[in-house]
């Protein structure tokens, strides 16, 4: 694995003014309604590149816009290759928090060669990102990856950087959009010796993809395509398309927040729903508590519970605790690790959805990170059941990845998302 500084492309603050108006979250957490609002926020919002309005030529439009902004110096290349130190300021569960990351270009490797996934992906999302990458020859949002640094070596190397003047400092306006009120401070790390130390240390560490599995696999496909088109083998190894932009965060960073994606279910037959509590009682101890319990942004379910269910009993949240005398092993896939089997979402998928409810393929499933929304969907009758999960711990994610396993799609939600548009990575 190789971590390198790079010459990023950034918005020209002299032209744009308020940089908080031109960034947005990555494409996969933006609804069509939110997409429209980001379009309205600024004529130069990166949404026009990252997630252009749907049309037959949407990727071509994004490419034309990108080239126009470069020519008009709305976007500019940095003159020196840099690592970019990024403080992401946000609020979570009523607390002000900071997640610190380091943006770098990471040489693309096949899975397991220093870079490890933890979730499954879908082909539809990869196809979309690949078409955008082909058209624009750039990536507009970094992946989020995790690394271990028990001795805080990176913090020591960068101790001087935060005393320097930031490259940029901005804050998104308060709104109903996902990035409401979030702040960002970036420093460019340009000192040659510091860059060398960072590169040496980070290149020796395994990286765990937290957010951006689709984009990593897309980058691998794009690399293969570009490699086949090259004739100069000597130049090939150093081409930008051999790298992918990542924000690297240490596992113990106090601002690292991982949320569960709660499952919403409808399409359950009335007869099955009536007998569901009895069926669940074979595998779990059931305890009913007030359905209003818990802070929607809080740390999780009551201690000892592996998951909770709304909609099973009117006005109640039913907590499920594993029965110690019942083994889940016969219901788990035989080729999966113990780390996979211990995850709450694995228990939900294989014990409840597949066995008790006779298969997830018979259900219409929705997902939300927001407990308030889960309560509301059940209250309004839009879904019959909500399965509430505990937040995954970063070390559990690492254990699954180390076992070369993958969790089902939408098992983890790293909050907040690293925005698109802070730094753009050119692939030419």
C-alpha cells in the first residue's frame, strides 16, 4: 500500500466568496428533493459535478461544467502536492464534535493487499460512478478509511500543521439539508520532510474502507480501462488513475461516529404478524418498554439488547435479548466468520428475516439512521415493523474485514459524510 500527497483542485475563494455554499455531501445520501435545494444554493455548487440532474447526457453535462469552471478559474489546481489535514466540525447527540482526517492519494490495490472492505456493494451504484469518472476524469469526493495509530505517530508528525494558517475555513448554512451547520478547516501539508514521514508511516498501515466501497471498486475498474489504453509502460505506473483519494481517520479518533441503519419492513402477512411474538420468543427474551424511550441521536438500545422492534406491540418498543440456551449457528451461513455472526444486522437478517419471516425477498425494506423517522413511519402506518439496531463498534468492523468477510449492504453509516467539493482529485 502506498500513501502519497497530491495536487488537488479547489474552489477559488476570491471568485466564490463563501465556500460553504458550494460543497455538498456525497451523491449516495442526497435525495432528489435535496439535490434540487443544493442546485438552488449556488450556481457553482459541486452538486452539478457530483450528482448532476438526471438526463440522457448528465455525465457529459458534468464534464462540460467541470472544464468550464477550470477555464474560468472557478476551480484551480494547487501549485504544490500536499496532504490535506481536515477537521470536520459537527454536532451529534447535543454535543459539539470534531473528526480529524488526512486526505491523501492511495495507490489502488486489489482487496486484501493492504486495503480491506467491510460491506457488500451493488452494481447499479458502481455503474453510475464509473460513467461519471469516464466523463470527467476526476473524483469529487474522497472515500473515508480507517487506520490504526496506537502511538499517535501521525498526530506527532502533524503537530506543527494546526498552528499554521488554514488553507480554508468554512461552514455550511443552517438548513434542513444533511450538512446543516457543519464546519470544515483544512491545512495543506507541503513541507517535504513532513510529507515523507507521513507517506512512510501511512504506507506501512492497513486501511479499512469505512465509506465508499462503491467508489473504490469503481476506481479499480477505471484503472483497468485506462491501463489498457496506455502504450507507455514507463509512464503508466505514476499515472493519477492508479490512485484514489481518501480521507484517513484513526480508529480511536474521538469524532469517529458510526450509526446503525435501522430496517423498516412492510409486506408482512397479517397471520405472520399476529404470531410473530411467539415465533421470536423461541430465540429471544422479549421485554416491552415505552416506545418513546431513547434519544434519537443517542448511543443505542438498552444494555444487553441485540435489537428492538417497533410495531410488534402497540405503543411499545419490544427489546430482544438472545436466549443463552439457543444457538444461532444453524441459521448462519457456513462460510461466515464469528465476527460476522456476532453483528446485530447478521442476527436480524439470518435469524429473523430469513427464518422467522420466511425470507427478506418477500418484504419491502426501507432504511433509516433516524429513530424519530422510524417511530413516525410506524405511527403513520407506512411500514408495519421497524427493527432497531445498536451502533456498530469500529473494532467490530475491523474484525469482520480482517476475517475477509463483508457485512450486508447498509450495515454501517459513518456520520457525518466527508463532503464533495472540498478537494477534487484530477485523474489525468
